């Protein structure tokens, strides 16, 4: 069989097999089963897709249900709302610059933009831009999958249209809610605007990093000018590709730092890599040729960067930022109120607050408003010069964490390494108009580049003793509790409710009975704390006065802390200055403000500041405070400030302040026109070095001097604060503050001060009494029936025990603290504090000792018994005569003349008991002369040892002239010394024991 036959037979056999019905049946069944299985899964998949799609649609619908159906006019208007950057003006319409310190935009049209930029943007940001309807579903699904799967690298799914919606209508919030609204609005926008309009809007809206001045920029024309110094139509391919790549990550890809410097090589790498990516995609999309690509890659892009010019932000960083923040706050409230929200809802809902903050920022940056401020350009400029050139701030210190003590680290600008922050002393000052509240100028800090925190408006610190007039003395005067001549006891206080009680600057020093005026002038802490506690008994000065002057953030349960009187409350320099302007404005508080009015692009005023003055103090109280605060500068803690003024005769009134551990130093003062407050301290609250108060006062004075040269009429008014008719001058007791009595006048303890006629004291002083007193040691005591009256001091003056008890002074640990000094009339005013404390032990006192004489003066050493009130001196004509009382004294010396005599001294105690006498002191030569008899010459008489003179017995009853009672009563022995021997002679440098 040949090959042909074989092939024929095989074919016939195969056909025969196929024709078999069994095989066909098996194939058909298998086919049916497989198809049904596939069909089942297809049906399940379709059902699943519908289910998931339904869920997705429902979820999507729930996300956008609150989004209003925007009209074409609304959407197009919102998209093109970027034409004008708002402007800021100093007072008197002096132009300052653009309000937005962090973004700058110049509008352009699409025909003025290089086609290379357009192609580069489309190639990298939205390759399907010309064909999609606002969204790219594939890109959205990819983004959703990446979000759900948590992919590390997410490519995003936003078209140019979506990016416009996000920037101009919605917010930058990262949420499905915002993304869903973005998708709906993007699709809707595509129906209202053609592709060229959308592209033009995009190129004017999106941010492009920073320009050569370090300023944030938006819009392609601004980018071309700010980076390369050319128009958007004039860039070459390499520059266009660089610009087109910036929107993806503007700050990272920007070639400039926020200071306007070109980044180092490592910092430029990201932007140059992004440029290469843009060129590659343009080549792939055939927007450019290979030759154009090669030329662009070879171009020296860095060399084409432009140089920047100082921006408004660079010239006025503190001011620009402050105006921007305040303008945003104004618009945030206006926009929220216009949408039906209340200020309470806005402040309590963080999400709502953030939403309207973004709306406000957008409104200002896009609205073309003209914001007119109260800032005087010339005064503001000289304030910055003073701050920059002041040479006595004090040393820098390493900043440390107050809780751990670890150093605060910062980046070294040269090496980029982390190093301890060597912090300077910072400063903050505010000058404002008293009547209107207009802030005229301020100093925000030493250097915005060091720390871009405004220490004048945004750095609350403890206000120290500047709180005393605001929280203590002003309210106390208003309530009638005190007047400038009222007396406060600056003494140690042991009160378990307030432990530890505040102390004075010198913690061991107290100032006794002092006037309110003196306590304020010298800033006594104890006086202020005691006055505050007294004030709390009749009023609540925090809500009734303090909070009315613009302070906030004080917990109600802390109102009763006496430390509040010393300024443990935190406030900004602006707040403290505003409060002190109340004194400069006749007792009326008006809130400080920096934005006077705002105009829209048509010139219509859309915001006007309106003052809302609050009555805090009466004119009488206010003037009394002003008059006392004048003394702070003339004779108190603020003398350095006045001494540094070029015009010291101006009517300034102010107060110094220091916080705990000397971390803050303040000086705030007002004149009839303006109030200026100044603070110094370290940002991280290190302790200031010695001399801090003087440094701050001199700085304050230099600000005044500089501003006076600019505007003397404002800063140096010729008039003075006007005294109301109800203020009178009256005399008062320096002991009690009441009307002087005859006794206080005799002592010279009378002062004169100003009073509100409503509160002139009408009661006469009862704090001093005239009484028979004796000296007991270093103190005094009232004479009792047992006390010998020969030691009574004539015309004695003593604190009235009843008055001391009434005032609670009898409970003091040391009642001598009541003395403000021991000079003048105070030296003659005695304390009765020993009267009830002298105990009668029933024994006679110990005698004095060491009697001696020099010239005519007889002296002796005092008795060592504590209750001795004086001494009796007995005299005999000679050693054989009887002693009689010669004199009495409260001293330990007496002039006895030069006649020969013999003396004995006895101590007398408070209860009239007399001590044993001292041994006789013989003054003179009482040896009898021997008759002259011839002696044998060969045996001259040897001198003999003198015999101890015999001590004559004392008379039984020595005459005691003018003594109303027996000095021996209760002595327990015979005063004549018949049964007791005199003590042996004792050397002059040792006391006699008196116990023989």
C-alpha cells in the first residue's frame, strides 16, 4: 500500500469516528455545561456590578446631596474671581502693598501664554483634556482603588477642570465628600465653558511656588516674571517645561527659598527632574521634536533665573501678616453671618471655622479690596529702626523646654544641622490712640526671620504688677474701699487659705502702715494682695472691671487668688495697652483696632470699624489713678523711663511690671493722647538678667522720643489730664487714714492727698492714745497700779490697743512690722504689745553690775531681768553714812557730779520690786589722815596692805523721797541688807551675779 492509500484510509477512519453519535453527544453536553457555568458567573457579575454600582451611586448621591445646583453665572463668576489682589494702605491713604503676603498673582489671557507652556501643562497634568467632559473615569477609578488599597504611591485623578473647581469653589479638604462635589461641578462646568476658557482660567489660578523674592505666586504670567524675568509669552522651551511642572508640587519644585535665595544643588534637583519629565511627556505626545528636546535638556536653566526685588512682605513682615489675619477674621465673620450662621456656631465648630477661614482667604486674595489701616507709616518705620538698633536688650540664652530642661533645637541656616536655639530677648510694643482705639504703630519682635511670631499681638505673657491699677486699686477706688491716702498694712500674713501668701520683691521686707499711693508707686506686693482680698469682700473685680477692659481667659474659680493682684494673668501687649488706655480716656474702654475700613473694587465701603466704648471707671476714680500713676514715673519704679525722655514734662502716667521668676518685664504708660505699652522677655521664658526693668523702660522712652520727632502734636500734648471738680485735697492720719487727731498732729503723722468728695474720711483718728507708759526692754507697756510712776514717760504716745484689735493687727506675728520706719513721729509711737504678756514670777529682779565712773558720769551694766523698767541710785556721804535715794533713771548712766560719795544701784521691775543693791561704789578718798609723829629714822615704816573697808550696815528704813509706795514691797528680804552680805567685788568686764 502506498502512502496515498494510507492517508486516505486514515481520513476515512477519522470521519467515521466523528460521525458517531456518542462523541457528538458528549461534546454537546460538555459545551452546554460550560456555557451555563460561564453564563451564571456573567449574570452574577452583572448583578454584582449593578449592586455595587447602586451602592456607589447611592453613596455618591449622599455625598453631593447638600451641594446646591449652581447656575452658569455663579460658577463662571466664581471661576474667574481671581482678577484682583487686595491692597493695603497706611492711614491717610498711603499705599503699602498687596494684602496677601503669601501669594501674588498677575492675570493674563491665553493668547499671551507660550504654546510650550500650554502643551507642557496638558502633557503632564491632563493628557485627555481636549477630549474628556470634565473627568476621566479611568483616572478616578485608579485613584479610588489606590485610596481603598492604601497604595503608597497615588497618581491622583484630577483633571484641569477638577483642579479649578477645587481651587475656586470648594476647599482643599481631603475627603470623599469634597471629591464627589468636585466631580459633579467639573462635569457641570464643562457645559458652561469651552476648553480654552477653562485652560486660561487654570493657568491664572494654580500656584507656581515662589518667585525670586521668596513670595508665593499663582498664575503663569506671575511665574514667568518671578522666576525668569520674562513674560509668559517669551519663555523658551526649557523654561516653559520647568513652569509647566511646578503645579504638581509648587514649593518642592520651586527654585527659591522663602527668603528669595536660589536653593542649593540638592534643593534644585527635584524641580530639574520634574522639568525633564515634562519634556519627556511632551516628546511622547509629539508636542516637540527630538531636536527641540535635546536643545531644552542642554539649556542652562539655573543661569536664567532672575533676581528678586523686596516685596511688601519683606519690607513689613509683621504688619503684612497682622493685617492679613485681621482682614480674614473680618471676612470670615461676615461670610458666615451672611450664610445664616451665628458667631457662636462659627467659633464652636472647628470644621465650619476652617471652611470659612478658607473662604475669607480666597475673598481677600481675589476680591480686589482696598484695606485701609490705622497704622502711621512714619511712626511705624521709626519704631522698627529703634527695635533694630537698640543695644541693651540683654544677652542671648539657650532656649530650653520648661518641663524637661532640654534645649530647644533649631536648624543652622549655614550647615542645615540641628543645633540648640540661642534665643534673643524678644520685645513687643503697641502705640494706640486713647479716644478711638486706633493702633498707630507696633513692634512685633526683633527679627521676623528669627521667629515669625508677633510678640505685640499674639504672645500672651503674665502681666506682673501692671495688673495692680487695673484689677486692685482702680476697682477699690471706684467701690469706695480706698482712696490714695488710705492706709494698708504691708505686714507678714499667715492665712491658711492663701498659703503661701505673696511676698514683696525683697521677700523678707515689709513696709508697715503705708498709703495706697505709696504702695502703688513703689509696687509693694503684700499691700496689693491684702487690698485685693479686702476688695473681694464687697465686689468681684474680675468680671466687674477687669474683663470689661478686654481681657479674657480667666477661670471663674480662680478669681479669689491673691496672686491675681500681682499679675499672674496672661495677656498680650495689645490687650494690656488697650486696658491702660482706659485711664487715658477718662475711664472709658475702647477696643484697639488696626483696620479702619475696607472698600470693594467699585469703591463702596463694605466694612467700617465702629467703636463701642464701655464705661469702666468714673472720672473721679480715673483721675485719682492717673495722679498716682504719675508718681510711678517721678518717684517710683518708673523713674528710668521718665529720665530717658527728651520731653520729661509731658503728663505721662504708667506702671512697671515683672512676672514670676523675672521672666517678663513690662512698662505701660498713657498721656492725654496716646498709650504706649512695652514688654521684654525670652520666647521660651528664661529668666531675664539683672537690670531688665531699666532696659525695657529705656526702650519704651526711645520709642516715645522717635515718635515725637515724627508727630510732636500727637506724642507730646501740651495739655494735662483735667482734674474733676469732685476731687479735693485733704489731710489724713498716716496711721489710720482717718481725719488727723490732736495726737497724730503732735507726732507729725499727718499726710495730705487727693480724695473723691464722696469718700473723704469723716471720722477722727482713734489709732493713737496718750497714756502713761514705761519702757520694758525695747518695747513699752501701759502703767498699772503696781508700776512705780517715777519711770513713767511724760506725754507718751501709743497705738490704741482697741484700734489694733479692731483692725486685727493684734494677731500679727510681729506687731512691730506696722512701723513703716523708725524715724520722725514713728520713733515716739510705742506699742502696747507687752502689757498682757509680762508675767509676774513673784521674784525680785537681778541687780545691775559693773558700776564705774568716768568724769561726772556714773555707769553700770543693766540687769539681765527682762521686765526691768528702770534704776534707783542710792547715795551716802561716806562709807560710814546711811544710804538714801539720790535719783532714778531708765538709762544705765547718770551724771552725779564730782563730790565724794558712795553709791549703790538697784534695778526696779514692772511690778515695783527692787533688786538687791550693787556693792557700794566709793567715789573719792575717805581715808583719815594720821598725825605726824617722828619715827625712828633707822626703821622707816613699811606700807601695809590696805584693809578691806568695813561695809557699814544699811539703815533700817532709808528715806525714799517722793516715792509713793514702798520700793521694798514684795522683795522677800530686808532692803537694808542686814541679813545678806553684799556680793564680792566683780571686775568691770564681768557682770555681778547678784545672787549672794
